[in-house]
């Protein structure tokens, strides 16, 4: 492949963290007088960063109050209910062995993302792990893309993004990156294609096979 730099979203792409995220919403919202949200409601809300997601459940003038409850609880419990999605570690290992750059490029809280990647044992296969609050930007802001590529000394034309949400599609499109979608996260193949994705597969194992890394599916 001509591609040299593989950027991965985190939640719903490399990892399943939804049980922990849902648990924190269920802890936070009742403390403000709101009902605990359903698993599906939380799944549909995430992807654009925590403040934006929280705005789906509380009025704008109470988001800061909600975050002040959510964030300490999150820090205490973020490793309770997180797992790698099938094929994630194998694919990262095989990409690195083939000489490619690999990095996490997420709207998840950056320090949390690094703790999680260390905990799950995939940090050795990543050249960088970047997320919310590491910069002033989030996907799909073009400044975030440019900042990320500058850190990696990478080029737009040889970079791709693997992700599961319209935020990932938009980030790739604004930079002219190749985009490879997966449906292991928040959105269906139809929703990703509606957002502009041309290439969508069920999971990372499918992409590993297409890219010629069959052993990475194990």
C-alpha cells in the first residue's frame, strides 16, 4: 500500500469502552435530577467529545456542573469495563512490523486514552496517542489534523484514518486522507456512507484481510 501512516480512532474502533462510559452517565445524571440514560442513548451521543455528548442529556447551562460530577468518577473507574476489540492488537503489531506509523487520534480525553492504551498493552505498537485536551481542537477541525501530522512528520497523501463515526469521516475528508470505516462502534455502514465514507467493513479483521495481514486476524 502507498499508505504509511495509520491513524485510529479509539472508542468503537480499537476498544470497547461503552460499559464504563454508560456507567458514568448513570452515576452523574441522577445526581442532577435527570433519569439515568439508556445504553443506546449513550452509544448514540458519544464521538464528538465529552462536553458535546453531555449536552445531549442536560441543558447547556448545566453541562459544566455535570462534568464536575462525571470527570472525578470517570478517573476512579475508567479501567472497569474496557476491552480491546477483536483483531486490534494483531493489526497494530503487523502494521508496525511492516514499517508503517500507527497512532491513536481520538476525541476521547487524551490522558485517559493513554492510560487505557497502557492498560490494554497496545502502547508499544503506537507511535503516538492524542486526544481531547491535548490541543484546543477536536475532530473534525482541520487544525487538529495538521497538528497531528506535524507531530508524526507525516503527509496527508500517505495518511489514512480508521474510525467508526461521522466525526472520523469528516476529519478524513477535510484533510484528503483515505478513510476506512468499521461498524464496531456507534454507527452503521449506511450512516457512515451517508456521512461520506466510501469504504466500510464490519470490523478490523476485515480490513486486516484486505490489507494482506491475515495473521493479524488471530
